[in-house]
């Protein structure tokens, strides 16, 4: 993709992890214990499998992390300072491709935030809600020149958008559906509703943990790289 000059108010960014931190990561992987084999650990419907974690631990101990860092730095990365609704500045780290094509429609690809790579963390003196994330992400896109007055932008992801997008696609389904007696759904819609009901019953445990005991799970995930890997797998 041909990349145009970046908009103003951005700082180019490169990942620079010190060798000490890479060595510490390898040590943590080596020292992190794995649980004993269980019946549930052999069946993916109960979560991540023992064999997968054993292989991951073995591979991570010899993984070339520095080469991975260099590969990531081939991407055009930036830091932008964006104000929240209270005037507090947040540093937003992102990968940005800026096309020279004037007819191209801009899109923001989102996932759970805060916590993306090298962005600011959430404030420590107040709750930080989904709408606060949406405000910052919309502020970033507006600052980059994609306001509603300039045609807006498209948004895709599991987060909530804001008023300047012209189309949004989400991949997170927690909203219940109330079926009326005159509902006429296509087979594809019926299949989608069934998939959503299955996910709410069987695939959303991680989200409830996030929502009800965020401090508890943060201590678990910070304790071990393997714990973090197992948690990532729980989202699939």
C-alpha cells in the first residue's frame, strides 16, 4: 500500500525494548510452572489444552524476540496525544496507513483498549468506561482529519464507536434479542442468533471476569507470561 504523508500532530514511533527486559521475559517463561494434567485439559471446550501450553513454553524459551521486535518496526507506527472529555491528555499508539487516494474511505480497526501496546494506561483516580474509550478513539480519528464534516470514517471491532463513523461492524455480541411473534428472520439470521446465544452461554466467562473482578484477573495475568497466553486463548 502506498502511504501518503502522515497528518500533523503525530510523532513517529519505534519499539525499543531493552535486552534486560527480553532476558527477564525468557526467565519468567522458564520459571513459570504449568498445572498438572487433567481430564479437562485434554478437551478444548473446557479451555486451553495442556499440550498446547507445554509446546508454547518450550518454543518461547528459544524464540528470537529481538527479531520479532524488528519485524513489528517495519509497520508505520505513531503516537498521538488526544484529550478526553475532561481535558486530560492520553498518548495513543497506533499503526497508521495514510493513502494518497482522495476517494478512499478511512477505517479504524479496534479491539479492547486501554492497553494497546504503548498507549497510555487508564486513569487511576476514576472509573474508565467503554464510552470513555469511544470518546478517545473518535477524538483520534477527528484529529487525523476524519471528522463527520470531512466524510467521517468506518469502524470495525469489538469496541463502541461514536458519532463520526458512517458504518460500524462489531464482533462482540452481548445484547439479548427479543423475538416477537411476527419476527421474520432469514436462515442466516437464525443461525447468527443461535451462535450468539451459544456464545453468551459458553464463551463469555472471560468477559464476566473482566467486568466483575478486573483487579483480581490483572494480578493473575501480570504474574506470568504463560498465564497471559492462556487468558488470550480463552477469548477464542
